[in-house]
C-alpha cells in the first residue's frame, strides 16, 4: 500500500511502476545483504532488456559488493542485465559506470550543424571479443537518464 503522497507521485509519472518494482526487490534483498539499508535508490530505467539502477552518491560499491551477488540476484529476479549508475555524477564517471568493465580511451563532444551535440566515447576493446553488453541499450539508457546522445567506437 502506498500513502496518498506516494500514490500522487505515481499517478503524475514522477515515479514509475518499474521504480516501485525495483524498490520492492531491493527491499526484499535487504535482509540477506544489510549494506542495502544504506543505499539511496533514485530510479530505474529499462531499455532493450537492460536495466539501469540509479543510486545515490557513493552507493555504487554497496550495490556491487558481496562479490556481485546482489546484482546477480536482482538480475535473476527481473530477467535482465543490470547496470548500476550514480545519481549526480559527472559525465566521465557516468560513462565509466555505464560501460564497465571496458575502459574509456577518450570522450569527445561533437557539435552538429543543427546545434545539437553528441558525445563520442572510444572504448578499449578486448582482443577478439564482443563487448560484454548491448551497446544499443546503453545508448538508450544514456538518453533516458542524462539526455545524452552517444556515439560509441572501439579502439584496439
């Protein structure tokens, strides 16, 4: 059950049904993983079978702790790949979290003739391997979370 204030936030669209679902899942995992009690959950974004969980400043390590067991449990319950992002982080930190475990070689801003910008991200590619994530989904997450248009390239 939600209070009147929270119900109004859901009806206005400020909080989505997905946010409620993920918050409940995190709450159910709190007993097994006590570090979740100190995690501030902001929102969840789902794009193309990849779920981005946006948490408060400094909360990413708490969610990635326990050898990744929290993320694996959450991913198993929702049936999606999980990305943990920090709310209010600068662009570089946001992109590092988004594209982990690959390292970023360069980040450039491209100014387009129509006045819009794109952010070009060059990632270091692992030899002969596909990236461990769906690039299209991560571009969609960047657009929804930060209103950032990405152009992703790989360097050897």
